[in-house]
C-alpha cells in the first residue's frame, strides 16, 4: 500500500495543479483512477479519493489487532454513510391481519 500512495509531494502536486483537468490527469495515473471516469468533475474526484482512502483504512484495519482496528475505525468514522457498502437483501413485508 505504501508504494500506491501519493505521499506529501504527490498530494501537493494535485492540490497545486493549475486546473482541475491537470489534477484529474495526475490522479488518473494513480490508484485513485479506479473510480474516475473520463468525464469526471470535482465532486467525482473528491469521491474517488475518499473511496480509495476508506478502502485503504479498511485494509489496514484488517491487519491490526483488536485495539489497532478500533483506532482505524475511529479514523474512518468521519466518512459519510454513503461510502459504506450495503448489501441489497430483499425485505419481506408481511401483512398483519386486523
């Protein structure tokens, strides 16, 4: 995972890009490209970075002992629920006789 991160200089390159297109082009050559489409905008780029970061936190949590996983969960707690994968299981409703 360390070899896949941008690092401080990569983050500065993206943040200091002259245009959004330049920043997206840079991100397109990194692991963050996974969720970037060809017509990505600012919100798409932010979502791709957040999603990848959250995935990395999940992987790190899996490598930790229980106490370490709790610390990583605390870091991930700031992410909105929209980044949480959901399993789509059907909900069966039963009618109650009155």
